[in-house]
């Protein structure tokens, strides 16, 4: 049964190509919103808190500050409404899931930028 589910998911679910990103990276996600008959593109820019799951059930969580309130949003990787993902900054963190980031404020909430390799 599991093999049949995997086969159907591999064959019929459209794969989207996004750049590699992980926890600590600052990304902008562009997604489509339907309002009645109209559709528009909205973006959500924030820090990736975690990536979880694998294959078609993979999701990632993004956190941003809206004023003094923290807002988190979970996006499935295979969401049809996702248009594109841009990486703004590569962050250097030592964990795959940075839930401790929720309690940090001010300068403590700053994530070090990853040093780039020279080509």
C-alpha cells in the first residue's frame, strides 16, 4: 500500500524547484491569494524556524516580526499557490529547529550571516 501511495505521489504531484534553504536563513516566499474572483500575489519575508517532513509532506515554518508581535506561518513545499522562494540571507545557526528564537528580542534575535566561500 505504501509503495502504491509513493508511486502515485511521484507520478502525479508536480515538483517545484526551489533554492536550498534551512533554519536561520532569511527568505521571501511569494504566494497567490484568491479573493473572490481575483487573484493576487502576496509575499511573506522572515526567518526560517524549521523544515520538517520529507517528500510531498515536507513543510517549512517562517517567523517574522509585525510590529511587536511575532507572526509564524507554515508553508507546505508542494503548495500549488507557492510561486517562488528567494533567499535574502544565509544564516549560521547550530540547530535544525530554532524554537529558542521565539523568546529572543532586540540584538539577541540577530542571526549571524554565513561566511561565503570564495570561488
